[in-house]
């Protein structure tokens, strides 16, 4: 929701810029003021917003931009480039084990961050790359979490392994790995329980899984507000 709201507000700012044939320094500053407010309302850290606006303003108020054939488009391009740099311009692929070896991915994060949905989407993306994923329901604290993973798994047309809520997550992880080996899965994605805060018992649970199963990648899922 935070990203959708931010997108709408930025589009309105850019619409006003595009309508101007020639930009003045005041036009740019007025537009960036709106961009600043949109970012702050999306809960972006104040210091980050301040540095972002400063970087855009330094580039946007240059003579080449002000006198460009389409200065509005050029300012939009600068905002886009700076936003990309802020969010991270490099894409990192999930490292896979060679050959037919099984890659184990453990998903962790706070409750309500969208972890279970992200888990299924990753499996769907890997399926497009020829990987056979097994989603594993390790959240034994919320019965709805198991059902949610099964529903999302069906949407992505990937297999889901669950043992209900009467087993320990570490037992489920071990059984899932054995199941994957027998059924030709080369990716196992463990959907662990979301934490409401730093809970010692639940953190220990993650350590137990790592000790019992070789986890190759641990992915932390956070929401847009974070």
C-alpha cells in the first residue's frame, strides 16, 4: 500500500512537470517539495529524504536541464535514476547448488510482512527457470498459515509439504528434505513462523532448523514501510 500511494503521488507531480514547456528553478523546487512530502508520508527516513532531494536538486537545476528540449522529462529521468540508486541498482540472484543438488532456502521475517506470499512467488519465479520447488509449511503456530501456503502454492502450481501444527518445525524441515530427495525437487523453501518481536524461543527454533538441515540461503522479508 505504501508503494502504491507513493506511486500515485509521484505520478501527479510528474504530470505537472510534463505539462510545462519550460521549467524555472521555482518549478523544480516546487515539484521536489511535493516529492519530499510524498516520501515522508510513505515513512521514508527524514535523513534519507533530505539527501535524496539534495541529490536530485543539484542535478535538476543545471543549465543543461533547465534549457533542455523537454526539461520536464529530464527532471523525471533524474528522479527515477536517484530513486533507483536509493533502492539499490543491483539485482542479486539466489545462489543455487550445482547439478541436481537440493538448494535449501529459509524464509524469515516479522509477522504480517508478506513472507508466505513472497515464499510462493519465489517458487513461481524459480519454476520459470526450470527448478522444481517444494514449499514447506514450518509455521506451526497459525493453522491459517499452512492453508495460506497451500493456496499460494496452488496459484504458482508448485508442491507444498505440510505436517499440520502438531510437529516441531525442525522435524517438518527434516521430513520435507527427505520428501524432496525422493520426489526430485531441487529447491526446498522453508516458510518459518513470523515473529512479532525478538522472541528467544522462536529465534532458537531457527537455529535448530539450521543445525538439522543445511540451509544455503536465508532470506529476510520486510514490508514496504520498513
